[in-house]
C-alpha cells in the first residue's frame, strides 16, 4: 500500500506537532490539508503537497464548510489527525466557566467535529486512519491542570468508543499521548508555570523536562514518527489504543 495521493487532514497543522506530522505525510506522498486559526501562519508553511485552510475547530459551521471544501479539492479524507488544542493550567478554584468551556470546545469539541466531518468522506473509501493527539494528561491527572486533563481524557474516550463502533471495518482509531514536547507551547507555558510556582523561567523549563522520564523534551518529529507507523502497513490491528510517547512508563 502507498500513501501517494491520499488526502490527509491535520488540524493545528501550522506549527509544532501538527506541522511535523504534515511534513512527514507530505513527504510520504499525501496531499495534506492543514488547518489553523491564522491563515498567514498556514501560508508560511504551505507548498510541496501541503495546503493551508483557516478553520477554527470550535466553530461547527467553519469545520463543516472547510472540510467539505478540502474534500472537493483533494478527495475523501483518508487520514485524519485531530491535533488542534490548547494547553494551559489553572487551579480549579480559579477556573471560571468561560475558561472551562474554551478548553473543552477547542480540545474535545474540536476533535469531535473534525473526526465527524472527516468520517463523512472516509466512510466512502476502503481504508482510513483517525488519530487524535491527546496527551499524557489523558491517562493520568496533571497537577494544576484539571480542565486540560479532563479535555484530554475525553479525547481518549471518544477514540475508544469509535474504535468499537468500527470494529471489522478498514478504519482504525488511535490516540497519541505525548509528554512534554519541544514546541512553542512549552515556551508559552514556561512563563505561566514560573509565575504560578514562583520560580524562575529556567527552573520552570527544568521542571517540565524532568517530568519526562528520560529527562529531555520530546521532539515533534518523534510524534510524527508514531503517526507514520499508524498509517503504514502492519498497523491494522492497532486500534482503540492510547499510545504513550513519554520516555518511559508514566
């Protein structure tokens, strides 16, 4: 089986993990639609098989319209990577409903809408792969980030249920659960953690690094390599799994 010509959709594909996945899939011959809220960011990385389309995963109408347009331009989505998300910690007693709803609408509702619309065309084909980028926080509680943790647990529940719905069919559903990855989110969170913990930014970054069992940040390309495996021959029986990418047992 070859990936050449297959249409892949990667949300949050303009930076970080999503961009690494998009580049890998394009290198394998896919026509890759990447989405994000800022068209200018997408335009900077588009080309060589990568096509940028602005889309806010929180907006149902936008998701429906954008994925429909991508399918019209590049054919049925056969690889769907629900990667768009936000990561921010906040103590529960400081969490208002607006913060909670924005986190859920981006991380969980966004994954639901993306997968639902991608499946509309994927179900007409003879092969498909759905991959949600969750987090190690989807498997355990992350201190100081109850809202984020709940959203990532929800993503894994969605993937596990869908894998049961499609058992025996040529579509698989899996979640990736990376620990701290070296992306712009790390840079943004360094200041936030430093402020909450009353430590220096250098100490805050060291705290994130030490939380990974192998004491280093994970590269986005390592996450992309896991996607490559899940879309390659020989992974057909990997279904409904939450795969840790964390440098050791968590």
